[in-house]
C-alpha cells in the first residue's frame, strides 16, 4: 500500500486519516478473499465440455477438432488464471472505537498487517 502509515503514542495515521490512540478500544485483523472460485469452476466445466466436443469431432466427417481444442485451451487457461486469483488473500486491519469500527489498512502481506496491529496495541498500552 502506498499511503504513509505512522504510529506514535498519541495517533495512528493512515495517509490522510488519523485515529487517536486513546479512543481506540480494540484492533482486529481479518482475512478476506476478494475473488471467488465460481468463475474458475464455470470455465473449467466449459473447457471439459469443449474437450469432449473435440473427442466427438474426431469421428465426425466435418472435422472441427482443432477448433474445439483451441476453445478448450482458452477456457482451460481462463480457469487456471481465475483459480490462481481465487487464492489471493487480503488482510484488513480494523480499528474499533466506542462510536464505530473502521477499516484502516489493507495489504496482501500478513506480516505487514500483524506488525502494524502490534505497534498500535503497544501504543494503546502506553509502550510506544
């Protein structure tokens, strides 16, 4: 993430947004997968059907096997790409105050979010 994040004994700053440390009641890290597996499954099923179409066209006098194989390969590649994207995990840092909860930070690096949570907790405990 490109925004500047700083934590001191008085404030946790996330770019243009600041939170007073003494107003934060709790800090939570959540995991979220932004991309589902549905698209990968649909493309995989379509690739399988196209593969069966290619097998069926081997005995057909019209041919068309190469077209079926190309379409199957395209759907297969799309399925693989979408499946890889479905494995992406985002880690979100939430700050809870007495009045609300706010998502303060998002990263794909778990260690970065955990480190930030630890720094905020230390500031909350007066050890910053």
